[in-house]
C-alpha cells in the first residue's frame, strides 16, 4: 500500500466521521464567519429611516453634574453649598458626591470649606 492511498483513505474516513457526527469542517466555519460578517455590516449600516426618527426626539436632559457646574459657573467668585442645594433641589448626599467628582476631575476648585468655584 502506498502512502498516498493510506492518506486518502484516512482523509475519507475523517470526512465520513465528521459528516456522520454532524461536526462542522473548517470550510463550514469559514462560511459561517463570512455570513456573520455580512449580517453585522447590515446591522451597523446607517439607514436613512433611522436618521428621520432621531430628528423628532426632544433634547436630552442635562446631567446632574452639568447642572451643578453651571450653577457654580454663574458665581465667578465662588458659591457655597447652601446656594447650590437651593438652586438644584438635590439632597445633601447626591450634591456632595457630585461636588467631590467635579473637584476630583479638576472642573471646580474648593476655595474654602463649603465654597466652590470653576477653575
């Protein structure tokens, strides 16, 4: 028996086994990947109808941080915690967390205890 005959028989045996056990081949997987790529392109493709839907939307609300930042910005010399709380209506904990984050990312500066201004 020649080596090529043996290898052909072996390949045929493997193909038959894969087929009977319903195991996908490399070619099958490649075809599936190609089809998935096409589907992803269709999903992420920009449709003109989706643009028209977005035009009718109302603008998004400002975030709590941007509201606090704008109130602090209205007072160039700085403003205190009470004024910010009265203007926003936020509870103490929420307001303290917002002020802490804004200070941490260097959007505002703590002038003295309870007094903040925009950098």
